C-alpha cells in the first residue's frame, strides 16, 4: 500500500489530543520503551511519519528545542543511521522524564511512596565531541559550563549518561554511575573500549568534581579509583546500522535503573516506538490514536493484518535492510555521515568476554 507525502504540519489534531491527555495523565510508574507490537493504527501513523516529505515539519519545537522534519523520521526506517537531531531529541525526553520523577518524589502521590527513579542526567551528543575533539586532544574548558547548563548536580545525581559518537561513525554510551562509584561502558558491537572513551569521561568527572565541589571533595571522590563495568550479557547488535537505536534503548533502561531487556529482533519495533515518542515528544505516552478518523480510514483492515503479505508490506521501511550494508553513504539516507550522523564501526573483538575492569587497566 503506497503512502503519499504528508504536508506540514503532520496530524496537528493528535498533538492537541496529546496535550489534553498529558493534562489529565494519571500518576504511574515509569517503564522503558515497550517491545510489544504496535496497534494497526499506531503502525499506520508511524508509516506516515517515516513516509513524510523530507522538509515537512513532523514535530514542532520539542523539548530539545528542535523541529523534527520528515528527513529525521526517515532515519528511523530500515537500518538507517540515526542523526544527531533524533538522538538529542531523545536525550531531552530522558531528562524531561527525570524532571517529572523528581517532582513526583517531592509530592504525595496516590501510593504515598517516594519515587525510586534514579536521578539521571543525559548529556547531548555534542558534549563528548567538544570535550575530546579527537583522540589525545582533551579540553575541559570546552565543556566547563555544560554540566551546569544540563542540570548536572554531582551531589544530587545517580547516573550521568554520555552518548559518544565514535569516529563520527558509531554510537555508544558511557554511564557515570555516581551512586555505585563506577563507569559503565556500553557498546552494542564491542566489549572493548578501543578509543578509551571511559578514560576521557573519567578525566572530565575528576575535573568537574574539582571545579564544582572543591579540592577536598574531589579528593574524597577519588575518581581515579572507580571501576569500569562492562557487561557481556547486554544486548548485542547484528545489523549494520542500528547502533543508535541500541544506544537510545540502553539509555532509556539505564535512566530507569532497569535491566537492558531488548534484542536485535525487537529493533524494528523499537524504531517505531522511538518514532512515536519523538512525534508526541513524550517517552510515556499511552494516548489512544484509534480515534483519529484520518488514520483509521487508511489503516489496513484486520483481515489484511492476518495475511502473510501484510507483514512484509507494513514493515518494509523498518526491515528493508537486504542489500543495504549501512556502512557507506549509499546506505545513509540524507548523505554523507557527518558530526551528527550515527553509523557503524565494526570491531573484531565483539566476542571478547569482560565484566569489571580495575581502574587503570584492563
């Protein structure tokens, strides 16, 4: 079924409905992105978001102070690399949810229980590249005020999540676990920190503690002694372009303090869930979109969904990776991979077992 281009603004009535839904949203626990299949109407909405014309404004100014256009949502199809705009819009949603969790913990809810959500700040994708322009070129002064602007209070935070765009070609995460005095390294392709991303973050944290907390507190923190945790059981990537999806899904779980319970087979669904989250600018949206007449009018019928032909048609933009290696510009919708374009970095040590690395060595 062909899907025509959508003009700006895409489904404004759904944005309005979401605003009303948020106003009356019940207090409940936070959960990571679901890996269960979307409803047929949700799938139709995502299909249209990904099929929007490149310049169409799909999401007006979001929590990350960006406008997302059709070209951004196109990157959520197939095995396309995720752009900095997609990554940073998701970063803003993680921080917004943390703000909600902290607010909830200071007010009585229906259960009268304090929030158990880890206090989390996620820095944007530009932070690490500014901190370390290239390997061996570290400059704290480039990001001296970034932590403060991002709301990082070292004495009032449990996790600091830092996305790293390795060699401008591969997304991974370094998580500063302040509560456990450890660094968590997560790379969906490798268990080896070949570019010493953790070392860079360790140096930043030491400088940040000295600048924000003073010499005595910095000495007590003893950042140089913190261990590095690499968990070989975390989700592994087997396609050529979904490192950004793995990084975002992992960040979602880290920010909630829950296990990373997703897999490569669920990446198409995660791409769809991320598309919905970015469209509604909300990680915890349960809005029922079935009331949207324009969507239900073009959504496939139940009988169509039961047929084998439908499954291949509905997911063609999420699974059309055959023949697309994703490791060159040809597999990168939007052109050459640049500073903000996620890609793939194949690491031959992806099968190496690792767990905890003592400070100062492997």
